[in-house]
C-alpha cells in the first residue's frame, strides 16, 4: 500500500496542475480564435451591421452568427487538439 501512496505523491500534483494549466491555455487560445474569426466575419460583411440587427431581434442574423461561431469553434478545437 505504501508503494501506491508514494506513486500518487510523486507525480499527482504536477500532472494535475500541468493538465489544468494546459486546459486554461488552450481555452484562451480557443477564445482568441473565436474572437478573431468573428472579427474577420464582421470585416468581410461590411453591409451587415450585426450589432444593430441583433438589437432589432433579427433571428436570421442571429442564426448566421451562431453557425459561424460554431464552425469556427469546431475548427479551433481541431487546431488546438492536434
């Protein structure tokens, strides 16, 4: 039983904090990629004022933005995981 306790004590905290740090870092990278993708979408569609349309409760624009963000999140997840 002491062997198991020694093994857990030797590398448990390093793995735990290393995993948490990696998750936080990749999460921030993913959020950054989402923001960059939304900014690029807003840049290539200058005729659509997204904020105005969302404030007017335009469901079609909201669905397009949701689809764009889901697509970007899907691609970002594959970039971060590889």
